């Protein structure tokens, strides 16, 4: 590692290849390059749905619409969804996903 003009360089010792280069910051400051993480961080972190039952896991197999439904219900404080989700899965088994998902 080399430090020059407030820049830290990580160099491969055998080849001399520059592996990384970072600007030094004062203690307590942060230096984050969004490009390292695929772009800027979203305003709010996104929490994925966490199915707790076999029925919920099967329901989430319907895709993003089901996930939005489940996370919305959880955010609203609904705790007993298994009956409703079971009915939706029964309809899906009988009629297919397209009509159930409103496509």
C-alpha cells in the first residue's frame, strides 16, 4: 500500500499492478463510491416478504403481485391471512394464474 497526496493505493507486490485507489478522508467521515454497489442506495431499504407458513411460501410463488399483497397486509397489521391466501391458491389451481393475478 502506498499513500501519496491523500490517496491510498493498493498495489500488487509482484507485478506492481494498481488494484485499488481510494481518497483518504478525515476520521469519522465516510467515502463511498456508489459504482461499487451498482448505483446509489435507495431512500428507504426494501424489506423482502418473509413467508412464515407453507401456504405463504406457495402464495409468494405467484410473483411480485403476491409479494406486494403480503407485505401490504403485514404493514397494515393483518395477522390472519392463511384462509384468504388459501382461497386465492385454490382459485389459481382451478383457473390458472392469469385470471387470479388480473392479467
